[in-house]
């Protein structure tokens, strides 16, 4: 197996996992929330699912599911006291929660002795030996397929949801919550629901990441991760769930992997986000472009004129 | 949702409603095809020694991996892949992995990674062949003046994440 192939598989896995985190930031942006704390739910999901598979030998699917539940519940619980906050205040509150969660994970010690030494979270030293994939002989390629399958499922479900009244209500809430409430939509309920979904998505990404790398530590879940998630959503666009995925492809796929601008990647990525915020604030795939693309895709081909009768 | 909510035009999303059953089916199928986790297996894990030195611009990180079984015998014929990522920014700054070549000494493999910057790097050792394992070590890659070769030391809490400032008295790598 060549190093290039290993790199490609790893990069594709990272892009799929990062897309889940970016989608969680995207969901909150849809309802008018800018969260710099999604990395906390990513980390909580990583730890929760890692603990269940490494310490309690849970199957991967069950461990990931528990991680999703933990992330969703924590995000929902955070949304309750921050319901009345808006704009900058909400963003700072989520940032503070992200740091609280990271510090809490730094203090978490929960180890179990094994033949190869203690396994489990060891505070700031991290959590090693999340070995489910190795013990079950799951290859990196098979795991990539699983990750891509989960991402495709999430994208499909979100895109389907956006076509319903629920999805419309999300966008209305993000555009003008007072008008939305006047239409009879419970803004609070929408935001709580989206917060829980976003937390669950971020936690799913965290669980997948923990099992892919076999090693996690609190330092992984610092604010830069959450800032990037928001940046990917803003860059790719808020018009469709494909937008955050596009943002990840642009940054990780083009700028990082292709090494087009070595040493300047972060500068270019930051510059792109700044330019987009100025000139295209809803991102590349914004609502207008998505609407036009949808019209173009739905356009019926012109009716063929009947064949003229042929002379006998 | 309140039943008085009016019918509003929904945003188009490429026939996505048709994708939903397929997406849900994919999710379920993939989850079911992965086997259940085995309980803690008897250990056949190798002991992994990792020593790295940095040099040059980039910088370059030259690592030697020493693989031993529990009885101390060298693990020969293994495929060893080295990679690195920055813990401060997971999934970015991911370095292209390099295949480690046997050095000629039993159980010893060597590879050189081209890093993007100084600081704390998590070096991943992916082992396949006679044994399969994956371990990660956090190393602090120091600034190394001129043509010197500086040992990458185990990273500790409080190490500068990006700058890789040298801690006096820090030497060498460590063993698993």
C-alpha cells in the first residue's frame, strides 16, 4: 500500500468528519446562531463513544449512537440558558462553553487496567488506545466508506428536511425571529431542536474521529476547530447542506492537501472567509444560487414538435 | 409546529427528498455490516519505541521506530507508516505519511517526515504485517539552528504549541 494511497484515504476521512462538524455549525447559522463552541460537542462525542468502545467493549454503532445522544443532550442543555442571547453574546457564550468543556475533559481521569497498561481518559495526557477498528480488523478503506455513508445519509436527510415546512421555519427563524413568531412558529422550539441536532452531528463527527485516530486529547478540541467549522459553512454557503461540505473541500482538499500555497494556507483561508463575508455573506452556494440551480435542474425540455406527415 | 403556519415556498435542493430513504438505508446497512466489538483481547501488541530528531528548514523530522514483541524479540517484515498531525488543529496540517524502511538492525525502521512548522506534533505509527497496531506520540519539535540535529522531546502540558521553544535539559524520545 503506497503512502499516497494512505494519505488519500486519511484525507478523505478527515474531510468527511470535518464536514459533519461544519454541518453542525451550518444548522445553527440557519437559525441565526453563530456558535464557536461546536468543538465541545465534537470532543464530548469523541470521549463518550471512545469510552464505551474501549472501556466497555460496546459495538461501534452503539458507541457512536451514545456519543450522538450525549452531544445532542449537552447542546440542548446549553441552548436553554442561552435562548435569550443573540449575536455576539451568544457567540461568546458558546466559546466559553467550549473552553469549559475542554478544561473539564482535561480533568477527566477514568482508566481501567489492561494487559497493555491502563486504558481510558487520562486528563491532559489524553485518551489512547481506542482500538475498536484494530481489534475488529476494520481497514482504513472500510472505515472511510462507513464515514462517507454516514455523511451521505446526514446530507440526504438534511436536504430532505430543508424541503419541508420545518426547514422553511429554520430559515425563517434565522432571517427574522419576530416575524417568524408572528407566523405562529415557536422560535424557541426551533432553536432548541436545531441545537440538539447540531450537537448530535458534531458528536457523531467526534466519535468517528476518535475511532479513526485511536487517540484523542483535550487540546484537539480548542476554539480553532469551532472557528474553522463556522468558516467552512460561511465559505461554502448557507443555501444548501452541500455548502459546508464545499467549504471543507476548498480548504482541506484544495488548500491543504494540494499544498498549492505552502505556509500560506491559513492566511488564504482567512482571507477567503473575510472576502466572502464582505461580498457574498451567505457563501458560495447561497440561497439565490441554489434557487437558480434548482430551477435549472427542474427545467423541462421543450416539447418536440410532432413529426410532419410524410407523403405516401 | 403550530397548525396555523402557512404554506410557504420551500427552498429547492436538487430532488433531495428522493435521497432520504437511500441515505437512511445506507446508514443502517453500514452500521449493521460492521462486526460487534470483541471483548478485550489477549495482547499481541508490539512495544513501540520512537526516537525522532529534527533538522533543516521545514523542518524535517527523522524518526526511528523500534518494534519488539513482548518477549523482546524484534518484529521483522512489518509495514510501518509514519504520519503526523498537529493536535492544536486536527484534520488540518496533516502531513503526508511516509513508509518507514528497515534500517538493517532487527526490528528497526526509519522514515523522514516533512513538517510544516515547529511545535507540538502527534506522530502516528501505523503498523501492519505480522502485527497490526497504531500508536501516537506527542513530540515537541524544537527550533534547530544551522545544520544541527535536535531531538524531538515528548510534549508536555504547557509546551508552546506552535513555537516549539526548546526546553533546557530535554533529551531524546521515549518508549511505549
